[in-house]
């Protein structure tokens, strides 16, 4: 054992020179895994942030509001149905997300 990588020669943590390449490969792999985990967490946070900002920027109407607008003639029947379907879809997606978050 001529050369020692890391630690003091003969001390705790010393790695024989013939195993240094494998040790370096393990260190690089651990670094790569850490970078991938951080990238995945960052992307998940960013997607959640975009979803929250998109849903917060929508004008929220209740179904009663839509019915009144339709009855007053502010909306056509087709517009009413399209907006009604969008509200129901949003409500369904929100309740599914709440169930998913509550179960996790």
C-alpha cells in the first residue's frame, strides 16, 4: 500500500490507492443522484406554483351567478353551458386534489 487517498496514512478513513477509482465513482454517483433529486423537487414546486397562480387568476363565478347572467340575457345558452361545465370540472379537480393531499 504505497499511496493513500483521503484521511491520514494508516489512520481511520484511509482508502488504499487501488480502491480510489471506485471511491471517486461512488462520490460522483451520489452527487448526481443529489442533483437529480433537487431538480425533481424544484420542478414539482414550480408546477404547483404555476397551478396555484393559474387558478387564483381565474374569475370565480358560482353556478347561481351564471344562472342569473343567463336569465338576464348576459350569456347565451351555449356560453352558459360551457362556463357551467368549466366550473364543474374545476370543482371536480379541486376535490380530487384535496382527497389526494388528504390521503398522502
